[in-house]
C-alpha cells in the first residue's frame, strides 16, 4: 500500500481535508516522516524547495541500501546534488525528478525529467503506472537544471513578448504586429 506523511495532517484547518483525501485515495497516513523511510522501498519527497535539503538530512539515518529516494521539489541543481550525496551515503539511490508540466491537469502523467543514481530504476518501477519519465543522466542536479533553464526561457519569452507589444503600441502598430 501507499504510506504518506503530511506535516499539516494535524492542523485544525487543513488536517480534515488531508485525512479525507488520504482516505479517499486509500493512503495510510504516517505519524512521523521517519516512518516513511523505515517502511518504504520508494520514497517521494514532495516538499517546498526551501525544505528539501532539511528533509533529506532528517531522513538520512533511516534510509537503507535498496531504497529509492525521489526528490520532486523545485530545489536548485546544487541543492539536489547535496541531497543526492546525503542519500547515497546511506546506500539508498537518489533521483532528482523535475516535473516539466502542469501537475494539477496531468497528475501522475506529468512529464518528468529524472537524473541521479536511481533514475533508471525509478523509470522502470513507475512507467508501468503511466508515469512519463525521461532519464536525462546519472548526475543529480541535471533534471533540476533542465527545469530551471526551460523556466528561464518560458518566462523570458513571455516578458519579451510583452515588451514587444508595448513598443508596437508606442508606435501605433499594435494591430499589425
């Protein structure tokens, strides 16, 4: 079965929603994050980027050989490398997984770039469930770098388009442009 931990599960406001969604999805909720590491072969860390390294450090004493630790946070390539070093010292394999699409609309079928020592194994284990995983290298941080560079391009092209339209408006040619 699937076991999850959410730090907000006991929150007076969010807790009820979290428990309800877990029950609906037939997911058991763990009392502590360490329980996930102790009981799971595949661990997916889906936390804010600012917490990703902290969680890796928090779980390092509970990880073991044969486990896959997958970080899907939007942490920087350098942070992903640091987490990878921490995880691999335990004997577990690390996956830097970068989601390259809209998670709310594509759900588990969102395209994922995966790098790190466990990327190929992650692909083999999860592709049968409809996940779209592309292995992009053995080096942790490569997937995060791809996501970061793509993001720079997409945000840059949007900003450039707005500036171009402002210039066109200044010269009164916005309709033609």
